[in-house]
C-alpha cells in the first residue's frame, strides 16, 4: 500500500529535506522514527528538495508499506518526532502516485521585515534601510510568466537535466512587518526562489533594471545578483496534486 504523508517543518536545525552524509536532514529524522514505530525499514520519497534552513508549511512525501497502520498512528508518531517537525495527515493513495513527479504546482513564500525584531529572525530576512518599489518588482516578474529556461537563477553546479520551468504566478505584497513574495511554478531549480527574490529587490531599489532581468531569462545568460537573501525567510507554502484534496 502506498501512503501520502502531509507534514510541515521548521528548517533551522536541518540541512534541508533530503538525506545526506554528515548532516541531519528532515527526511532522515522522519524515516528513523517511522521505522521504529512500524518495526520495519521505511524509506520516504519527498515532493522535492529544500535547501539548508528553508522551512515547509506544507510538504508531501510518500511511502510504501506491507502492513496496515497502527492505531493512533498520527498521535504516536508526533509524540516521537522533535518539536520542529509535525505530521498532519496520512492518506492511502493508488500505488502509482508519486510525491515528486505528480505534483502539479509548488508555491513558495519569501518573508522580509524592515525593523529588527527578535521574534522574526528565524523566519524572515531583515532588510535594513530599504524601501523597494514593489510596483516595479511586480511589473518585472509578470513579464516572466510562462515557460522559460530559468538557469540565470540556478545555483552553479546543479545537476538538473533541464532548467526549463513554467512560472504560473508571482507577486509582491506589503505585510505588517515588511514584504512577502509569493511565487508558484510547476517546478523550481536549486536556489531559484532566493536568487529571484534578490534580483527583484535590486530592481525595486534601482540597482538593476527590469529589462536586465527579463533579458537574462529570455536570452538565457548569467545575471549578476549582489544581494544574498538567507534561507530563513523562505517557506515551501503549498503543493498541489490532481488526486490529493
């Protein structure tokens, strides 16, 4: 039987979702506790990678089991997991449904605040002495809706077979503390959202023109981004499937 897990996690203490050597990942921690609870080796397949320090408000992973779930499964596994990981639901699905390849869209949010606030430091990027023009930022990103090669926003050395993604929507909005960037696509490249966020901030501050960003994407050439936005402001916010409601 194949099951889908819906979960969330705070990424501060993890090297991202994917299991790796010499670092603690979210996948590793959940697999360990599931294996103990179910008394069998459990391997999870996640809906995608998240970088070190990135958070997930909604994340899906699938697993295959040859047994029924124990009574009070959600209560018991959440008691075992650390406080920064929570499993919200588990659902049996048809055997061919794949957490990564069958995701129809993924939505990320990036949070920015302008005044120092100890209660936001783990979940938002403090942007000092800046008041970027979000009208310019929104106009710029709206020119990139559709299917393009977004390799100008991809981290060097990535091993993707293709850098083509379909950007479905994206917008900047003002919040009580600063700004929120929301972006939805069928897939994302490594570091794509953070580099895109940085480039658009530079546009809003007048340090990069809208046409420079648009041309870099449409003509597929490198874009020099001088702002490094940290992982802590980034959340995987929503993942959609045709067969998961």
